[in-house]
C-alpha cells in the first residue's frame, strides 16, 4: 500500500477532509493524493503558492512572518497549513515550504531544507527535513514525507 493510499484509508475511516498548500513541491503532493481513486471524497484541493505574494494573498501568511522568519521556516509552513485549512474549510491542512535547489540555498538555509506542517482543529505539528539529492529527488522526498507526516498526525488524533 502506498503512503497516499494509507492516508486515504485514514481520512475516509474518520470522514475527515484535507487540503494542501505547496511551495517547493510544486503540486506534487496534490498529484500523489489524486492518484488514489475516490480521493474526491476527502481531498478538497491544493494551492501552489510559490511566491511570497501568493503566500500572503491566497493563504493569509502574515508579511511579518515572511520578513522575520523567511519563506522557508517553521512559522511559514504553519501559516500556510492554517491558511489552506481555513480557505478550503477542511479538517486537516498541510503546508510545505523548502529549498529544492540546485540554487537558492544559504549557509543558514541550505538546499534540501524543508518544513512540513500539519494542522487540525486545535493541534499542529511541524517537521524539519534536511534532504539531499537533485531538485527532483528533493521534491519527491518532500511530497512523500508530507503524506507520511499527515498519516502520523492523524494516528496521533485517534489516541
């Protein structure tokens, strides 16, 4: 069973809904989710907010968050997840932001740094990843890690 199928099972068994805010993954998470037949029952949609302007205007990420912490940060990932959850009026929101490379990295924020936030009604979690590989490998690893993080979040909600 793929991680997307595992997530599908968890969401459908609890009648939970999901939306995703992507940046560095460029729509790949939505693609993986919709590869599972019947995903329209729980997946309400995704937005790829690649620019800071899109993060602010579409997801409501505060400009202060972006100025003080940057586009690639735990706080921005959380703001993206809460923003997409609110925009789509779903139970679970996922926000992913990072640096897929090959350029764009710094000493403080190197290529492969990715933040994945998952939020629910009154709970949130953020994972920090430090990945290596090509741009495509980092995107794929980030998307799969986001689905895994969502599964782990949902498992924790069941307890």
